[in-house]
């Protein structure tokens, strides 16, 4: 007999089959998982952002899940957690009732990085049973078999907030100008600085101070390298914990990541971008901030760092002859990025002096040498300066402020670099640099003892009255104009003390007594004559400053170590006892933003650098046309006319001494006249941004070699040129 042969029997059979198949579908439980990947070092990829998180495993019955998902121990799994922001991930899925779930978290990036995509340790298990399951937050396990609810740091109590910081250091900004991330330096310090102190933050070392600078590590959240293997991404990942009090909840935190190499000056390591920020969460919670690239700049390949011995040498005979240096008492130091460990800092001071920056004198000479083990990438340009460590025999400061506080005046302002830092292009080979001359003062720069020169400064101030150009315009009714001298060593040769007004012409945002200029005829050209006494050197570093008792404005836009932040001019003829500097025009400073103007500095007439070695002057080389880049084809007979500008003949021509030229321009025009040699190097500034209509201008040819020269006048975007010849 066939079962269920009657209609009633067939109906009952259908019900039984439906019940059989429907029962498992109703017997399911929801699983909620939350995971934090802040402990995973393989999440650093330039082209992805924490991609590839998976749940892999199985249930007792196999791989099929009631909600249609698949789980297995391979790539067929469809369980992909969602990123909830930062390092936080979550997922919900269903498993059958009364079946055990075995699983692990998996990251494809970790697998690709050679770290293994699976977590370490045993499988995570949800035992067979019924009812929904929501597990605690889980930190990705690497390196050990840990409990599921482990933390890389102590769980926050009800009266505190824990925040985990993470940064990846191998980026372009970590190797930008002024920064050099040495990933293999055992003394490397990586951390974060910000308003931690104001919010009550503490780390493993105790309370954290706000921001700060230098090498004071109490002002830094010290971060720890996550891997000791240089072939793993975690080698360049740094992380650390800051604990805040509950009272900080809801407040805004600001910070930047920061590093310093060993014991070098700390400020070089700040990220160049704007401050980072986040809002502190509720008390009793933990927060891990999503890892970031240092400076938010692209990741780069590890640099090809090599260490080579570079021997630096400097000759001090000119400064010794001038009386600035005593071999019996004073030392010569080298400071900068070419010096390991101490960098720009003094290697002789502090609790652990290294003396590695002190140069050794070659016996019987005035040459000093130092061999530095420079570690860098071939092709990188490093910066440095020499420094005189003045030492009185009794140990007291040679220069002080009158109340016993030492004033440091030993930094050179090398003439060849316009006072900027010296540069050394690291090739990766052992090399010898120099011997150079301290401050770039060569024997040809020395003004002998007994020689006196009256030097006249002149500056056109009419342009500075333009409120469209200057945020603080010049007012001739109330403002005074002062020359601010910027080379303390030169001032010392003139008998001025370190605290003299001629060094410190600015005090409490007011001009005080200094070398002030006057305009007796009211033509807006301010002049003044300074008596320069030998022994000294013929280069004067200066800027112009104007102001009253309430505010001031100073030229110069270049940063520390840069050319163009001050003027340099040379006294090239002392035979007559007087010398006139070319007419200057007051320049806009860095407060004008894109309108800032570097201050021009002259080429050292005794130097050996080519135009390419002097970037400021080389940038002013002219290009009239491809076939005649210097404009030397311009006729030298009669005036060369443009629509508004004309320049006459140079007389006498040829010349062995002083020459003159007339420039015609519309009344009120500001004209710049410069002299160039046949290589395109600017060798003289005759006048700069000044009204010269109808005036005869003097061209000083002292120090110029025999040859052909070009004179170029510029006004309102128009140019006029002529040429002349110097004979010796």
C-alpha cells in the first residue's frame, strides 16, 4: 500500500514535509562582533585604507549560514566587517542554533606584507547554544595567544579616557627640507605634541606639558616602534597611549606628530601641516585614532642611507688678523645636519657633552679640521655653519648683557651665502670639504688696521608709503628710518658691545637709538654716513627698519638659514676714504604673504662661486632672447629706447675705474639698474626701485675682472640695456 494515497493522507504528508524543512530556518541566532585593528602593523598601504578585513571559520554543519552568507577558512567567505571610523570594525551575521562557531579575523594586507593574514593564537569560539551573542571589542591578535577581550593598554576606568595614537613615519614629509627621518637611528625619538597638558593628559612617564620645543621629552607623548624588523611595515609605525581625566570629555584636543634624531634640536621634527584634532569621548571609554601618515604625505621607499666620513676644514687667518679670534682661548665648532647626534646644538655643553663638533687645529697653521661620520642619502643637500666658541681664560662669558647672562655671538654669517647656511651635497663617498674661510672672509675682504672709510647708506622710502603694497605704510611725518646691522661679529670689530643699540635697534616693538638716516631735502631718499674703521672686513649685513614709538616695519622675508633675509653690500674701494653704497629701495617683508620680497645681497667680489652657486643672484640673470641671452647684441651707440625707458652710453668706455650712465624714465617711475657679466651673473646693483629720471648713475667697477659687461635698466616691466668693457 502506498502511503498517503488518500487526499487527506497526501495533505498530511505535505504538512509533515513543510514542518521538517521549516524548523531549521527558524532556529538561528545573531552574532555581533566588533574589532579594533590598531594592533595590526600591516595596514600601511599607499593606495588602500585599511581594506580587506574578513571573518573566516566554520560552523558545525559546514559553511552555509542562515542569512545567506558563507563562512569558510579561505577566500570564499562573504563576512566582511564594515569600518566604523578609525581602527574600529563591526559586523552582524547569523549562525544556526546549537551549532558551534569557530572563527578568526583575517586581513589580506597583513598577508601581502608577509606577516600572515590570520591572527595568531587559537581559534575564537562561540559555543553551541541559543540566543543572540554580542562579543566584547576585540583587538587583532599578533604575537601571542591572548584572551578575546585583551587590550594593548589598560582598560579605561570610569573616571578616565584612554586614547591610542599611531603614526606611520616613512613618508615624503619626513624627508622634506629641514627634516630627515633616520629610521635606523637607535636614539630616534618619535612622539606627539599638543594641548595635552591643558586637558590633563598623562602617558607612561607622567603628566604631559603643552607643545614645547628642543629636546625636553617631558613635553612629548613618547611613541613606541611597533616592530623591530626593518622589513616589516610596523618598523615605521609608532604608537602610544594618553590617558585623560573624565573632566576632559567633550573637549577638543589638538596635536601634531613630531620626531627628532638623537640629541639634535627638536623643533625640526614637527609635521608641516595644520594641527590635528579630535573630540574626547565619554569617560570610561577607549579610543584609538586611525593611523595617519606623517604630514599626511605619501609613503616612500626606505632611503638608501649610507655613512661616510666627510672631513670639513676652515681657515681663520683673516678673522685672526682682524682680532676676532684668539687661538689660545677660542675654539671653532661645526654645527648643522652634517653633525651626528648634536646637529645644530652645542656639542660641548649639557650633561653629556660629546665634543664631536669641535674642530682640531693643524699645528703651526690657522687651519681647523673635523671628520664627521655623515649618514644620509646620496644626493641629499645638507646644511651647516661654523661657530666661534669664545672662551675667556677665567671661564666667564666673553659677551654678556651687563647682568652676567651670556650672549652668544659666535655664529658665522657666511658672505658667499648672503648669511645663509652653507650647503654640502652628499654623494655617498668619503670627501674633503675646504678648507673654507670662516664667515667667507678671505684676505681680499680685510680692511687693514689704520684704514678709515666713510660709508654712505641711502634708501628710497617713497614706495613704502603705498598702502596697497605695505600693510604698515611708511609715514614720513612720524616715522624714523634706521639701519639695522645684522652681523654681530662685524659690529664687534667696530668697537660696539654686544648690548649696544646698533645690534639691538628694536626693543618692545619700538625703534631705539641706532644708526638713523635722514632726508633733509624731502625727496624721500634717506641717507646717512657711517665711519668704518679697520681692522675689519668689507662686507656689511643690514636691513632697513622704519617705525615710531608704537609700531615698526622691518625688511627681510627669508627664514632662518635662508638667503634674502638681509642685505649684504661690499666696500670695494677704500683708496679715497669714502664709499657710497648703491641706492636701495625699501622692501616688503614676510608679513605680506605672497607679496613678500627677498632683500638683495651682493656677490662676494673675492669669492670663487659661479652664478649657479649663488641662487639669489643667479635668479636675477637676464634672458633677452634665445639667440642673445644676455642682450649683448644691443647697440652701444646712443640711447636704447623703449616706449617709456631709455639708457644712455656708459662713459668712459672702456673703463678702468668709475663709470657713469644716464637713465631716462617717466617722472615717478621706479627704476632698477644692475650690471651682469657674460655668464649672466649679477655683479653690481647700481640702483634699486628708485626714481632716477635724468640722473647720472655711478657704476663701481672695483673688483671686476677685465671683460664685457651688460647694464640693464628695468621699470614697469620694460627693459633697456647697454654694454661696456672693463680693462685692467
